[in-house]
C-alpha cells in the first residue's frame, strides 16, 4: 500500500495520533497507521491483516478509526498494533434528488449539516459539532429530531462495508439485509464501514438554544423533565437536555444549563407551550452580569451543534459513562446527591470538568423507529431517561484515570440499587455514551444477541472482528457460549 502506511517518524502519523479529542487515546502508540483513500485500499488492509492472523495466532491486532466519538482508551486506537484511519475516505455527498446523503464514517456532523442546511433538508445525526459520524450511526445515537424519526441508525439506507475476507459489499434492506440490521447498532463487530448513505427529510431553521439557571432551581428542573417525559401524546418536535455542570471556572459551584430545541420549521415556533415549565424558571448568567442568561433564537442545526460543542473543552482526559432510569424527579435528585459526594475530592484538580446530562428517552422514540436494527426490544418499561456522564481533567493527570473509573463504577452501582428501591431501574445502556467497562450490547435481549452472533459467524467465520479488533464493544457470550 506504499505511502498509505505511515510509521511513527512520519508527520502524517503524528497528525493522526494527535487528532484524537480525548487525550487518553493520544497516549497510545500504534506500530503503524493505514490511511486508505478508497474502499479498495481498506479491503487490501483488512484482507492482509486477516491473512496474517492465520499465520501468527493472536497477532495482527488492529483498530478502526472514524470521525471520533468514543473517548475511552483503546476504543479506536491500539498499543503496538495497526490503526485503519478512515479520515481520507471520500464522500459522494447529497444526491441529485436531495433524498439521501452519502458520507464517509470519518465525517463529523457539522460537515453533514453544513452540506444539507442550504438545501433545507436534514438527517438524523449528532447534537454536538465535531462528533464523528461512524461511531454515532453504528451505535444508534440520538438526534434533535429523534422524537419524530427514532434513532440515528434508523435513517441509514445503505452501508458500504469491507468484510474480514476483504470483500466490499453494500448492506441495505434488499441486499445483505441481515448484515444491514446488525450494523445498525452493532458497532465495529461486523466489518469496516467505508461509506454511509442516510435518508434526508425537509427541514429548515428552528427555535432553540441554551438557558442557564441558578442551582437552587434544580428540583423544579427535575419536575419539569419528569413531566415532559411522561406527557402523552408526546410532542414530537420537543427535544430537551438538562445538564448539571461543575468545573474550575464555576469555582466548585454547580450550575444548570438546559438545551431546548423545538424542531418545527414551517414555520418555526418560538417559546412553545411544551417548554413553558422550563422557560418560566429563573435564569442567570454563569459568565458574568453583562452576559446573556440564554441563547434562545431561530437558527440552523449546524449552528446549534457548534454552540453545544463550544460548551465543552475537548482536549482533556475524558471519561464517559451512562445509566438509565424510569421517569422520576426523585431519582434525578438522588443521582445528583450521589454524584456530588463522589466528585467532591476531585473538583479542585486542574482542568476538572463534569457534566451530568439528563436526557429524555420517551417511548415515542422506540415506537417511531424502524424495527430493522440490532437494538432489539429496549427493555425500558415505557418512557425513561438516561444519564450521560462526561468527566475530565487536564492531560498530565493520567494517574487519576483508574481512580475516576472506579469511583464512577461505584457510583453507578449505588445509583442502580437506589433506582431498584424506587422501582425505576432500567437496563438500557446507550453504546454511544458507555465507558469501556460497561456492556451496552449485553443489556439487549438474548434473542437479539444470538441473532448478532449468527450474522457475525456468517460474514466473519474466522472472527477477525471479535479476536483481532479489541476496541469497541464486543459481542457478549450468551448461554455460556
């Protein structure tokens, strides 16, 4: 593959390793990086690596890198292994009829939206600019438009994917339909996705933004969130995230930020009635008395996602994790109290940052999504909400990685016990927000997991993507096998 393979002394190597947004991955040292510019070159790399493992058992370990979504160490990088970096793969773009867009897995969602916005169409994609397409789609992430259309994987029309044999296939509803289903929520377990075709829908500018509230309003915020999740029928245009934030800039004090989006666009609807319990709450500016206490406006989705991205400092040692509960303002307060106790010893560390995002997952999302994916029946017992835990410190504090992980695991275990007491415990773990110690696929139904294994053995008989690709979330054993 010639100059498409780069080694540690090459500038392209340093650029690739240095571009991970979570510093945990920049400290991993692969032996070399493959930078293919076509599916055929990906095929050459994968078939060579697969063949090598038949000669050298347990060797030729590799990682697959998309646009950047998962922060835990080793998710998309590998120590002394080989990284297939999809950054240079091409994208066909918007179709002539504007009904689909074909993108590289290495694209970020702001690239997707900025391509679509001028044409007044959009697609189900990420809510934070700079987040990669590949990981979010194969993990079945969530969009501002999810109450209307479901999970991000549910608008995929086609995956171009390189199998362990090196074969390049198109997986869709009529060709390799079982692989198509598995890839929608199956992560990196079945092949290297080289192109994704997403359905689009008419969409113009809409109303939304951030509001900031004193922490004394948190219980009122939690009540409003509980009410929103459990309202039936659910307003399909309403998207809402409640975030509790503490970092060095808040001087050890918590603040509340609400992300509100009402995605009706013909015409846009400012201050919709569904959000009145939130917009009526007292506000303040965490940035000083002369700064605004909200950013509510009518805008395009590109700008909304870039605004949300600006609230986070990316180049840190990030830890993501997730846990889900049934709708309960009491459980939201309980989780906060447990979290506050957990992080108290760490808040003075340089660069400390924690956001606890309470994200609604109303049953309307599961009802509206297509059944052709590998999420299976989500065991929610109806409406629910989940926590996206995002915690970080500056890069030099690697000694705290295990300390943080152990603390968060203990917190989640205790929160699970408290949720069980309240009757609101849920098993769902979003793959897109889980940490490496979690098992998001293992929370799915046994039938779903068995079906995923059948697809894996059919398309990957040597189990290359289970044995040679240690990153990502692997298929769990079922029935002792």
